[in-house]
C-alpha cells in the first residue's frame, strides 16, 4: 500500500516527475550510448586484424607500423627490401607471409599491392575471412578488388575501369594502365572496406616507366609488354606473418628485430593495438567522464525538485505521522520515491538508447564503418542502471533527511 | 484494552517549547474514562494543539506521565510512541485529512499499515472499510475514487471512517467541523458520535465553540486543566 501511495503521489505530480524522469532518461541514454560507441569502437578496433602473429616493416614505431600497415593511416618512412622479405619468408618459423605494398591511391582511397595470400590469410573479427560480394579475386595483372565502401562511395561494380593515381592526394594518374574491377568485397567494418587491392606485380608494372616519382616523359610501356616482363618488386612496405607455432612468435620477432642486413621491426598486432588504444583511450575516458557528469547533473536536478516539493508536502507528511508513521518511514518514502523516479528514468533511458541505436546503426556504419551491435543489455549496462537507481537514492537522502527533521518538528500539526 | 483504568490520564505534565525557553505548559492532572466523550474548549494559542501533540506522542513532556490505554507514552522511545499512536488513537484534523492522491480505501486503511494489532482487530480490512463507508453514508463506489476528488464534507466523513477503523479506544478530533458550514456541522457530529458510540471509543474533541457542549458527556475548558507559564529566566 505504501508503494501504491508513493506511486500515486508521483502520479499526482506527474509534470515535474515527468520532467525529472526525462532528464534522467536522456542522461542515462547518453551515458549508455557513449559506452556503446566506446566498446563498439574498441571492439572494431581490436577486430581489425586477427590471426596475424607479426607485422613486419621498416624500423619505426610499433604504433606507426600498425597504423600504416593495417589502418592505412600515415606513411611508411622506409620500405623492406625484397631480399629481406625473402629471407624472412624462408625462415622455418614462418608458416605464411603476406607482403603489402602501399603508396598509391585512388580518389580518397588507398591502393594496396599484395598477393592472393592476402585473401586467404587476412582475418578480422575473431577469425572471419574476406568474402567476395561480387565478382572474383585477382586474375589478370590489371585486375583490382575493391572494398565495400570504395564500391559504395564511388558506385563501382565488377568490370568498371579504375585508374590508380601516383602517390597520395596527387594529380598524376597512372592513366596509361587502367585497371578493371574484378571483384567487390563484402563489408567488414575494417580499413579493408576503404582499400583498392591490386597485385604486387601490378604495383611494379605501373611504375616501370617511372623514376623518382615522375613519369619518364614520352615513355609508356604497353600492357602486353608488361605482362611478359619480370615484375618482381624491389621492396615492399610491410608484411603480415603467421608462425608455425605460437611459441615461436617471440623468437621470430627477436630475430627480425635483430636482422643484421637491414633495420626492421616486427610487432605483435595485439600489443600494438593495446598501445594505440592507450593513446586513444584518454579521449574515450574523458568522454565517459563527461557523460557520467551529465547523469550526476540530472540526479542533482531531481534532488532540487525533491527539496522544493518538501514545503508543499508537509501536510502529507503530517497525515502520515498522525496515522502512526515513524519519521523514518517519511524518510524511506522520499527515498523510495526518488528510487522509483530514477528507475523509471533509467528504464526509459535504456529504451531511448535502443530506439537511438535502431535509427543510428546504419548511419554510423555508413559514416564511420563502425557497427554498433543491438544486443540485450549486458551485465555491465545493468550495473550502470542499478548504479543510477542507487545514486538516486543517495542524492535523495539529503531532502529525505530534511523531511525527517521537518516531520519530527511538525509532528501532526503543520503551522501554516 | 482489558485494563480497567482510564483511557487517558495526564499527571504532572510539564512541557517546554524548544527555542521558546521562558514559556511552558503544565497540566497537573486530566483523565478521560473509557467510552467517555469530552469537549475541550479553548481559543487558538491556548496550548490545545500542544496538548494534543503530547497525548499523541509526537512531542514529549519535560516532566510527568501521560498514560494512553494504561501505557505511559512519555516513557516510550520515539518508535514505540508512534506505534502506540497507530494502535490506540484515531485522529481527525480540522481539514485536509486525506492524502489527496490516494484512493479513499487506501486513506481509510493507512493507519492499519502502522498498527498490526489494530489491523487484526479490523478483521477483513477492506470489508471493514466498505462497511464504515456505508455507515457514514458514502456510496460504495467512492472507495476507489481519489480522495482529492471528494467534497470537503465527504473528506471529513472519510476521516471519521479512517479514525475508527480497527476500533481504537481513543479518538482525537481537532476542530473537525471548522471547515464545514452550519448545516453540515450538525450532520457530521451526528455521524461522528454515532460511529464513536458504535465502536465504544472515547472521544476527545477540541473546539472553540461552546454551543456544542450539550452533545458531550463532559466539557472542559483548557484553562481549567492546563496552565501557560512564563517562567523567570
């Protein structure tokens, strides 16, 4: 009955309660949303590469190597010579190795030269492999496979011609050797979506007539001649390596890092991701902090509303007292009311979150390649909701204690 | 309930208002027999509200004893005073007796929530509430209505039902007719007396209106039983 009366009392002040509830709901939705984006980003971050034991590149920083080899952000300062690449590939610990050659672009997307092995070995999101949405893999020298976002943004489909530009953001095109789109990949939510993949030999072929970053004037070797040439590259940008046994990973890493012929760097993708996340994580923590403060603000708003309602509710408390309610009951009643409001707000916030997710999911995926899964609330989210209700109870203690004192002083008589 | 003594006995009570140290209220002796109806006459400011608070145990005296149904309420802890009030005393205010957002039924049953023995006495509490409603002339369908939607007169009648549910041995009414017009006053008093008599409860009603005196077994002026003192600081 007390619960029913508390609910009726809330209903009687529906407008203020609704406003308070809405404020709490919005803040909770914001907090959970930030949390969702944060975990989603972290997961998609960590899911970008899996199944690769080592990334090898020229010596720089581990984060930098990860950024340019996997995320296609920034550039390599140096390459790995083909000889070194072959040396590493020949080591007994190496089960497979996939070379990557970067440096050219198509519109805003990067072009990556690699081998068929890339399609076999590249894994993302706990071991999922690349699938063709349309067409097939690299067959001819001038075949290209484009990521889902490249195809979607530029409206490409199989058999469309595609011209690779020299370098990044450049005005010189390799327009003497147009490529044909052989296949379009399924969306992966990784940087592969934003990549144009060609063969390692094709990268070599389009640069046959180039020296020092510019085309030799008047020279353009015909495609047929190129097909007959030896197109072994002189260098690659990086390589993804899988080892025979996980136990050998560190030995191989040390061997590559101490490779005497050339300064090389081998990093474990997971470790490099951790380092990168530690850098990005500061902003993420700040964001979480800000949204937590918004929740606190909403709860303090509720406290203010409770305080201001106390005076007009002295009569109500006097009735409770006259009926034999202890001052503690009055205190409990206010705390209960605050908890109900907070619970209502938290529940509504959860609803808002899912409604928002339903609307935003395709938009966020399209804009940022970030897939926010719509799942039943995780334990962590339930804890957040519980914490909001508990925090509601705690902030309501101040007005409740004031009500306790008022009802002690007033007793059953309210002098108005 | 079985103890034969008076339902209410104040003896040597002295009360000081907190923060108003020089003033005190003293009640050398006042008793109310079981089933007796007493009118307590007094102007506002005569200390009658304080006297009622003392009897109900929401304030405690500096000295003296206040026995309600044989228990010295002044000697009890706060929680047990509240419990004793819930069990033994039905209270009717001047007005605004009810929680306006609650149903009439919940308002009537509210004191039972804090008084298990009284709840047991009431038996089937919702049925008892319905019976009281019929007895005070309210239609059955009013039980589910929000108390705030009732007229003032109806609310005062519901307050009588609430004071009498579970038949507490003592009913205290603080100018319950002051918000009613003359015609309704008489009808309300008839109804209240009828219910108090049916329950066998004692009634202590405070008023400033001496014309009501002939309805009561006894009329007491507050200045005859209580003294306001201004003490030397």
